[in-house]
C-alpha cells in the first residue's frame, strides 16, 4: 500500500510539473464515475465532472451524466448517456442538454496490451442552439508490474467533428497512468493536450485530469 501511495504521489507531481511548464493558464479536470454492473450484459453509471481553470482558481464547467452500457460480446458494447452541463461565461451560466449515443465500443487484447476504439454521436442543445457532433477515441494501454506494483500506462487520442461547422473543432491527446487502488476503486491520472478550433481561431490548452471510478 505504501508503494502504491508513493508511486501515485510521484506520478501526480510529475504531471503537475509538465502541465505547469507548458500552460499559461493551468487547468485541472476531475471526474467521478459511479458504476453498477446489473448482470453480465448491462451496466449503469453516473459521471460527475468539474473543470477548474485560470491557474486552478475558477470553476467554469461542471456536469452530471447518467447512462448505461450494453455489452454485445467481450469486444463490442453499445451505450447511451444523458448529460446536463453548465458552463460559466461572461454573462453568467449556460445550460447544455446533451444526448450521447455510443454506437460502438470495441476492445482488443493481446496479452497485457489493450487497444480500444469508441465512437460517439452527440446531440447538443445549448440554450436552444442545436448541433450534432461526432467523437472518435483511440486508446492504447499496457499493463506493467514494477517490483510488485501493477499499473497501466496509456496513450489516447480523441477527435471531435462538428456538423454545424463542417470541420474538426478539437482534439485531445492524453498520456497517463491507470491504477487499481482496491477491487472497487480505480484511478486514472493523466496530462491532456487539448487543441481547439473555434471557427478558424486555433489555440491549445494544457490540462491535468484525475478520473476516479467506483464499482458497486
């Protein structure tokens, strides 16, 4: 247990240093996912997420997203989520109602190496303005054992295509570590480089994120 705590502390410190060095405006994102497996096929979950920006000083985004996942087989799954997201802008807080249709989640495993591909179609209603967006995410993860400590480094890339813009509006490149803390609790800690396209205005953001998953 002491090795686990020390390793996670060192990993977090390194990621914070990288993010701080690269970003003028440091951001911290955090997600808590509560998950319940109803049986071998059905899974329900609730995700709670917040984003702190302006050098880790101002909460600008938070959401709640209940949903389910249906496992068609060991490799394939279908999912559906509803998300209520609030975003802080100059005039106040905006509300977004989002339906996330996940037609396909595919996983391939070779020994301790795992490749997953997720595609997601989003219906977004932001204060009455409606748009559709497609997201494609690839993740490569490898399980390692270092002096009795098991953890999984991973690399992920996700691209977003806006049908309203007719162009890609962002992509997210993530590098981090996944660690199973207990039989019910998993932690992902990673650095994310987020590149944005806002109708021709392109800029990047550098983010430290922690994701906690609790299985009931």
